[in-house]
C-alpha cells in the first residue's frame, strides 16, 4: 500500500502554490497518494485537481483585515485542525505537507497528538508579514520536521538560525516550442491580475515600442481569484490599454488549465512583478524555450541567465523594460537561447 501525504493549502483559486502541489502529486503519484485539503470556498473544480487521490474541502480560516476575521481566526483554526486530524486517522496518514509557513495547522495538529512527519514549505516572502512573520516562523520551526524554501531569495529573507532546505519547484517536462516566425511577435504575460504583478508596467513599456513593431501583440493570461479588488485592477488595465497607442495590439485573457497553447509559438515571455518568491511562470516559459524579460524581483534571478536565456531589469523601470523589448528582435535573430 502506498503511503498517504496530506497537502494543506489555503488557496481559494488557482495560485502558484496550488499549481506546485498539483505538479508534485503528478510527479510522485506512483510513490504516494496525495490528499489535498483546501478551504470550502476554493473555486478550483475537482476536474483540475485530478492528480490528487482525494480533495477535501473543509472550513479553514482566512486572515483578513477585519475585526470579525481576527476574532474568529483561532476558533476556526482549531475546528479545521480537528477535522484534519480525524481525516488523518481515518486514512492512516503519517505525513503532512503545509504548503506555506503561515498555515498554523501543523502547530495545532501537534497539540492534538499527531506524531507523524510534518514538512512546511516557505513560498511566500515572510518580510511581507512584518513582525507577525516571527511568530509564524517560530510556530513552523517548533512543529515541523523539515522546512523547505523555494529559492535562495526566500532563504535570504529568513531569520538567522532557521534551518531550511532549498528545493526548487518541480515541473513535468514539456516539449520546446517551435522557433517563432518574423510575422508572429506574440509576447505572453502569465500572471493573475493582482496589483504588484506588473501588468501595468508591461503595458507602459509595450506602448513605447509598439509603433515600431506593428505585428507585435501583448497577450495577458490570468485570473482574478474571485476577488473584487483584482477584478477592478483588470478593468483598470483594460481601460489603460484602450486609451493608449497600442490598443489594437493588447489582449486580455482569463485563467487556463493548460498553458501549453499560450507558450507554444510565442515570441517571448514577460514577468515584471514587484516580488516573486520563485516564479513558476518564468520556469514554465524557460521550459518552453522562450526568452524571458523579467524583473530582479527575487526568484527570477535564479531562473533567468541575464543576456543568455533572457533579460533582467530593475523592478518598476519601464525605460529598461522598453529597451529590452526593442532589443529582443535583434538578439532573437541569432538564437533564442544564446543572447549577446
């Protein structure tokens, strides 16, 4: 009988953390049965989670900036941990993976008598939690048998003395895309519509060069995670694009389960995020043989070999982004994987 691994994830929509867990289940499915635990309100259909042996949708607390959320957090955390503990016993599971450090279920499971192995991943920049990160990381350190960081960037953001293992995100091998033709300059930008993901900078940079490359297109792919603030951001981006000089060359798409059609045949990929712990989108684009233009936002520096497999630019530097977009056709005439 294969061992059972419980993966606890707080995603309510498709996120990088959820995609990483799904790929883990795909790659290691012959060795273990992976059970995914997500919040009841998670909108991702079971059909998109077929890699998991089971999907459990349980009430899980979400920290939000409201008094009610703060007051209800501890009771809901304890209640959801009791449910998870019962499921662990029922399935004779002795292995738990917390898909990020801010999930406190590991600490509660230990209090409830769980003596199996707990591994905590750190996918989110702890610095963004401020002083609270010290409490969360301390709880993870006490309750975990191992703590995994997804990049050297993340390791550099952790307090001294916290022992971690570096494990880059896994992915299934994909075929390289065909070389692009001169008549198809499709730039693909895969990211959820969240402020800080850099779509606004991509539009501003693209508008500066679009007139010189009338056959170029900037294609966004991503979701809003069901959040009103993200829907508002996408609407804002669409209005900005329509008012600009490249209105007919910019396209907005929604989330997709299979990114292969988006990457296949594309000219290049962009990622102008303000902060990336790792960046599955940069990893995916590289796996498809696409040159990348990405910001020095953390993880991309460990994926992109500047001047060889793509270009790295400072966060928020639209001038540098536009310059690299303009230089890209020249470098790609040599080879997409050997820039000069």
